[in-house]
C-alpha cells in the first residue's frame, strides 16, 4: 500500500502552475503544468538535492493549484462535519505540511518517466477527471487519474487515483481509525509530531 501511495503522490506532483490561456480546460491545465514540472526536474536536478529548495518548489508551483480544503474535507469524511472550525484549519495546515514533505520524497524518485494523456471525462460543469498514463522505460505503464474541481473559476486537483488506489480514500481509512481511537485532537497531535520529526 505504501508503494502505491508514494506513486500517487509522485503523480500528483506533476500538477502545478497553469497559464491563464488554458485555465478553463482541465486537460490542458494538467498537460501544461506536468511539462513544466518535468522540465524543471530535468534541468535543475542538482538544485533539488537541497531539501529547502525542493520543498519551496513544491509549495510555490504545486500547492496553489491543489484544492487543499476540498481534499482535507474528503479525507476526513464524516469527521469533517463534527470537527470545530479551529480543528479544520489545523488539519488543513498539518496535512498540507505532511504532503509537502511526502511530495518532496516522491519527487526524488523521478528519472525519465513520461506522461501520455487520454481524453478527459466531464462530470458536470465543475468536475472533471483527466486520465493519464505514466510511461516507464523499465516497467509497465501506470494509469493515473486526476480529479479536478472548479469552484472559483480555476480548475484544481483534489484527488489522484493511481491504478485504482485513491489518495483521499487511503488517508481517510488511516485517519478514521486514529480518530475513532484518539479523537480529532489525537490525530492533529500525531500529524504535528510527524511533521516536527521530519523538520528536526
């Protein structure tokens, strides 16, 4: 499961900044931003051996184009409704910090993979799935679906499904068990401790 999740996070890294000209086309958003991130990796690999440079790139290029609130809401599921506004804000922040560092680790696994884009599927005016395949030189291709939402005039990713494994569902299962045992504050404490251990 960890290997699948790491692959999903790596795939999610390929979504970043989109130019305004294609902001209304979810497929073009994913394609253009993937090309930018891949080009950055190819030409500046030495720069991103430094953790701070790598994390800064992820935060600046990727995070503005993820619907982090929607992702957090779906990860918590029913627990989002019972969480206080303060707990929700803390979860978004701690979960985002966790993803930031997990993304960085996954990003370093990139070597020479390429992306093949398949036709997008629209699920209404504000929901879309952009289907892609990761082509690896030393293994079978991997299917990756990006789920996007457009809530404010800009398409943003809120989930990634790789080989039928959802990022949201994977975390939801793990965190629901923690909340059931330790409560929402217990989950927040564990996330904060994990983030501190990575930073130390």
